[in-house]
């Protein structure tokens, strides 16, 4: 049976991306690898139409968190400070990364169900003039919230500070306004909206932000400036994940053939609407309203009497892997992401699987009530 991943990455691969993994063995010091890496870097910039004079894509080996860690550890200056605007697990993770590197960190926490506390960020920036960067998560995968960045960007601009963005689960499927938002860098990965495999991730940064990177450096392996120097001349400081790079290159070719990020957003929205309609008809409600949500993932309230493990296992037996809630939301929600290679037949089978699993749960509840 075809198994579909509805977790927020890794995703179900297309046949083309899967077969790219079988390309010839390749040494990362050969010309073919230099071409592969250069093509990937150019394609990553092309997704949002970025000019290579002002922006650079730095490709590293590691999961999305490696890219986020590279961004924070490399770009906050030794004399600077980072304000982290949190409203979920991934905002917390950015704070933890900064603290591990002993970066001067101020955190502005909002409830996981709420938007970023922009007024509190404004007040904190007023109180702490040493802050040079604000870190935020674009799509907070914890709840499926697409954080509204325009108001945060306006506050950053007013205080002359720049944004470090975790765009790991939005890059390639949501609007990222590289012109209007004061973005120094954003971190993302191959295996979410770009439909590659885990192992390759990247940071898109302003070249002048990389030139002003922290000195002395805090990290050897995740030093973005070091990667940039070598990658601009066709090299790499360390062995890269060659097969995931092959897969990312193929995934990017497919991405552009499919129409780019806005076409991907349209497709994800259509899939999400189909899932939502089914779940609403079964009496299952979304955690957040549509206008607060990303196109990538929705969180749904677990109905009374339905336990996550039972729902997960039942759906898995039918070929679909869903995702649990994290932290305090673990007992309250489940999550469904609609990235990856999902066709109309998969969606139809998903509908049948949800109806089968959740109407039996509903029946069990109504019997209990008798
Ligand atoms: C998936 C994800 C990450 C990175 O997770 P990894 O397991 O390291 O790939 C970071 N931030 C967000 C918002 C994510 O969704």
C-alpha cells in the first residue's frame, strides 16, 4: 500500500526526486559537485526572485535546525543581542540555540495559541537598545499559525534592527517579502515545502549581513561566512550530503515546472480545504481560524473520547501518517500537513480513512453516552 506522510516533513517523494538519489557516486571536490551546488544555490535565490549581488544562498548538510543554528550563531555580532519573539516550540528552540552560544538573549513570549506579541516586542526594543536582531518563526508549525510578519517587520525597521527568520516550514509555499521586511537572513530546509529529502538545509542571507558576521566566530562547522567564501568559488569546507543535494536539485527543477511558490501555495490550500471539509463534517474543529493558518499544516482538536495514538495507528494502517501535538497541546490536538507528492486518489483515500476512523470514534462516544 502507498504510504503518505502527512507530518510536517519529511514528505512523500515524487518518483523523479526518489530516482535522483540513485545518480552516480560523486566526490564533493569534483567539478560535477561544484556545478550541482551552484545550480542549487541559484535556484534557491530564484524562488523569491533574489539578486545574487545582494543575497546569497548558503547550503549546508544537516536538518532545518542546523540551518537555524548556523544563522543565529553566525549572524548575531559579539557586541549585539537577540530578541526572540516566541509563540511555539520553534521560537523556544531559537531562544535555546542563542542561549547555548551565550548570546545576550531577550525573549518575548506569547501564548502558543496567540499571535506574536508585537506591542511587547516594541516595548522590549525600546527598553533594550543593545538588541541588533529579532528572531521569529514564519510558520509556527506547533499550531499551524502563519505568523504575520508585516507588523513585526515595521517595528524592527522603526528600531533599526534586522530579522532572523525561521522559514523552515514556509519557504517555497508562502509569501516572504524579502524587499519590504528587514530580513538579514532566513533559514530553511530541503525536505519540507521544496519536496526534497532530509540532509540538506540552507540559509538565504544578505551578503552584507554575512560580511558583518560575528567575529571572533562562535562555531566552526556552522560558520556561514566560511561556507560562503568557499561556495562562491565552487568549493565546500566539509563533505556535503551528495545524494540529498541530487534530490534537492531535482526537486527544485520540479518546483519551477510546477509554477513556483504561489502555485504550490494554491495546491496546498486546495488539499487543506478538502481535509478540512471532511473533518468538519465529522465534527472535528480546527485549532485556529483559516486566516491565521498557513497553507502547509492545520492543527485540529482531538474530539472528546478520541485518543491520539489510536487515531494515528488506525490511519497509519490505512496508509496515512499524521502528527501529534507538542508540549501542552499533545493531549488536545493532532496535525495534518499536506506537503509532498499527494495526488487526487490519495486525497480520496484520505477522506475515506478519516471517515472510517473518526466515525467509529464518534459511534463509540455516542454509545458511551447512552
Ligand atoms: C521542521 C521545522 C524545523 C526544523 O526541524 P528539523 O527536525 O531540524 O528539520 C525548524 N523550524 C520549524 C518551524 C519547523 O517546522
